[in-house]
C-alpha cells in the first residue's frame, strides 16, 4: 500500500507545469481550444503514435513508443516543396498562385519547379503577380494566391513583400512565405523564417487534414500568441511568457515533414 508521501509525489508528477497552465489559460482567453497544442504531462505508456506526433506530445517528451522506438511523424511536406511553382495545380488545396513571366516579349504562366529569384520577382517588366495579362490570346489573372491571414482566420497577419503587388497594403500570401520567408531582403528575420514554417504547416494541414498532426485552429493559436500576445526582446519572441520561443516551434514543425 502506498504511503501518503508516495501518493503526493505521484499526484504532483501528474500536474501540469506552471508554464503549461499559463499557456492553456492564455490560449483559452484568446478564444481558442487548447486541444493538442498543450496538455498536462502524462505517463509515456498512455500515448499512442498520433499523440506522440502532436506538439503536446513533443513538449511533454512523449516521443517514444512503448517499445522504445521513435514514431514516424514525417507526414507533411517541407516549405521547399510547397514553394515549387510546378506544384500549384497538383498539390495546393487552397487558392494557388499564378505567376506570369514575360518570355521573348510574350506573357506565359510560370511553371518551372523553382520559384523565381527574389531579385527578379519584383521586376514588373519581367514578372506579374497581380492583374490580368494576355497569355496565348486569352486573359489570365495573375495572383499570389491565398493569404496566411485568410486561411488561418486571424486578424494578426503580416504585410506582403514591399514592391511586390503593393506589398505594404496587402496581407502576405502563403507562397511568398514558403518561397522567400528565409530571405532577409524579403522579410525581417527571425519572424520571416518562423512565418515560413507556419505557412508550410497550414498548407500541410489543408492537404492532409486526416493525418497531419497539427490543425489549422492550433496553428492559428500559436501564430496569434507569437505575433499578438508574445513579447519580443532582441528579436526573440516568447510564447505567452512560457519560454517556448518560435525556434522551438520551428524545430517541432521540422519533425512533421519530409
């Protein structure tokens, strides 16, 4: 029979940490269910693979199966995959971009695998990312595709790249982020790199809603917490004062894609 001190230690070990409690309270106050974003610590033996692949599983340290092996959580696709223009018509489940390029004096829809160089995409004589152009005698509407804010359903967004389709007066597109988020000439760092990871997470959650281990509401809660409810000190964004910075969230997201 357990004595009282053993029972107290067991009860204490099962309680959420102050950081977990603070984050849950902050997210609930923001109007979002916590779901799999963060849970109280539980014994490793209680979790199956789907839980181990969630952010809560990662944060709780429950990254091993009962047999001691590591689950395969690489369900989604990387930012480098989603940036490929050749994927727009095959893999995107939200409004995809349609980039137009002038070739030998005529406009064409850009379909090459790699995105245009950032130094070229802002050249409006060479590329169009908004407005209508004639392609082979037919009008084509050029677009940067769905925005991060519209797909996440958040009011806390980023403005687009300056000089790219009136970037300072519009919300940033998912494609801009996966294609140029890590480019410091396009976005201030480190938020550009973080936003790139969130954008890829959003595209994965839309493409694989039944298997991708983090959902759109969870990504929205994280994004809003980092950009709206967090604090910034010398470029380090803290998540609701919990000490979970966006670098750690990026590390987690990197485990969810190939």
